[in-house]
């Protein structure tokens, strides 16, 4: 399915996304899927990179110096795993992600985390455009209910499904954790 130089990118799995201000989230099992994948990934001695969103919005729970900026402990980096900090949706803009991937010889990237329709999607799109074979794991990503410009509230499940449909076969291959674990 993928080679030994594939990299796992864990996007924005931070305490601040548990803040009630975000609203209702789909996929409450996301963290457990990431924990399971991360254990197997580390056992296979493949590279893991963690992304942390450092919001510049004064009221954001993801702002540096706030409790919410911390990565969740169950998926926190160990050893020499790289942590990149970003201020925009893409993990590639203003970070050392692309040089780190190129230095590692990475041609494939497996993306998990938050949120499906924002940082995960933007990062996957850029990864695809930069020539990386990209995987996005449906059961290891999640998002929140959103209100559209028309005032209609769209459930997180719909937002999640549409974001994944937009990525699949265009910028990335959408799979699930079990498929990746079986390939390891």
C-alpha cells in the first residue's frame, strides 16, 4: 500500500478543540483511532510529525500560552518526533514540514486529525499538489457542526463526508485506520 518512508502527520489534536465554543463534533472515536495507529506506526519505526495550530486570535483556545494550545497527551510526541507550529490552515505554509519530508525521502503522507474541512483538507490538498501520495483517514479525522452563509446549520457528519469526498481521488486517497494498520 505504501513504502517504509511514508510519514504520519497528526494535525492539530490539541486540548483547545475540546472547548465547548467549537460546538458539536462528529467522530468521538477519532482520538482512539489515532492512538491505535500511532502505536503501530511507531512500532514500524516510521516517521511521525505533529502539527500544532498557534492561533493569533486573542480569544482562541488554540493561542500559544493557553492550556488549549497543548497537544492532547494521548497523541503527544515522543523522542525525536518533529512538532511543527503553524498559524494558518496549511501545515506547509510558514513551517519546516516540506523540507523535513524531502530530507526524509518521504513520497507518501498519511494525515489524521482536526478539522477535516479546514486544516486536514488544506494540508492534504497542498500535499497532493506538491507531489506526495497522500492518504486521509476518515475515522481518524473529525470536524464540527457549521452554519452556512444561508443560516442553515450543517451537521458535522455532512461537513466531514463532503470534505472527504472533495479530497478522494483528486488530492488524496481516503481510507480508514484498519486499512492502514493491515498495510503496516
